[in-house]
């Protein structure tokens, strides 16, 4: 009887090549994968990272040796910017992203660098959950209605003024109905995942990942009604750059992809059918992630009253300071 050959496990490794600690961590990840018989894969064109990892053995190349559909997982070492880059690389496939924080806040990362070895054991055993995060499909049309650009966003799509000394004039539309026009520095359209990024800095609400919604936050708007909005996940949000705007605007998506917006341009954002998948090792509450990442003060918290009699020496449960949501 002829046996079947198991398909090789192809795992993408994305890392910041100019940081020594990140390169060292990437070497540990690659060594663990190779010891388990998996094949590490590097992004195509990332010669700087490949040079930094010289001597670790053969590394596959995404798009040359391996397709996106072949990937089992993407392991990302870095901050949120590196994770957003990895999301671009794997978007057309189904591989989830496991973020290892080598930056500062690293809100999208699942674990910190000091637990890499345990994380790699879990990866090799396929001992993780996969969480889908909604993304935005973004279209830009010109004043004649012709499509001039299309892209997507995991965190946010932001319409901004191109010149610092000028204000842009826009009209906000929800589900094909005009809501308000105003002068402003821009408008942020955010997913729940991006609600702790630019949306949060601009005064928008934090949205739990389990809540599917779209946040809309005007930036420095000159208007009475220009407060942050939260609309349903199936809503279509449009920002029209009024033709009388003095100068051009610019669209930014996740701070990585941009396109100039001439007067009369229209930016439409709606839920994309293609989510981004995140690998999760620890099913801790999102509240704990907020407390840990933003170092929020919770001293004195007692927790809900217990129905079980407790003595004076019984301590209330503490908010987790380790682990990830």
C-alpha cells in the first residue's frame, strides 16, 4: 500500500531587518520551524532581511517558491506597522497572522518577545485559534464619476488635506444620503481593529473586536455637528471633497497606501468581503488587553460581589497583567 506524503508546512516570517533584537528573534523562530520540519518563507524582495539572516539555511521566497495559498501561518516580529505590512502580503490567502511584539504598544500583536519559545511550541502543534477581523473596501472616483483608485484597509481609511495651511471642505454621506458638510483637516473611517489607532488619537470610540461596526471621526472640523459616529457594518460611508476646496486632499489607508484626491473626488468605504485573520494563543478578555497596552489605572478594583461567603483575608481577583487577548 502506498503511503501519502504530508504537504510541507510553509510559514511566512516577516521581521524588521534593521533591529538587532528583531533579527535575533527571527533566527529563533526560524530555527524552531526548521527543527519541526516546517519551511520558513520570506517576503519577495526583502533582501535586507535575507542578508541579516545569513547562515540560517535555505529560506523559501513568497511569490517565487511558495504562493500565498500555500501558507499555513504568518509570524510577524515587530510593531503594528510590520503587522500591517504582513496583512498586505497574506490578504489574498487564508493564512492567519501571529504577531510578536518587538515595538512599543504593539496593539495588534498577540504576544511579547519574552515568550517566543512557548509560542513556537504552540505554533508547531497548531495550538491556536483564528479570529477574523473585518476590513474596508475603499474606492475613489473623480468629479466625472470615473474610478481612479481602489484599495482596502484593516485599520482605517483617512481623507486628509494635502497642504497644512489649507482647510478642505467635504460632505459626509451615509448609505447614499447626505449627512453634513464642513471644513476640516480630514475624516477618519475606522474598523473596530483600527479603533485603538488613529481613530482613538482623534477622539473616536474604542470598539470591541466582537462588535462589527464602522466609526467615522472628523478631524478638527469647523461645524456644530461633526462628532464621532458609529454606523452598522453594512453601511456605506462616502466622503466627497467639494469642488470649491482650495487645493487637493489625500487618501491614506493604514498609513501605507495613499492616493491624491482632486477637488470633486469621492471616497467610498464599506465592509470588504475579505477579512484579515489573526492567530490567537490566549483567549483573555479585550478589556485586559486595553488595560495592559494602555497601562490604564485599575488599582482599587474589587470586582463583582460574590455569592460565595468570603473571609476578610480573601483577596479579590486581580486584572491580568500578563498574557494577551
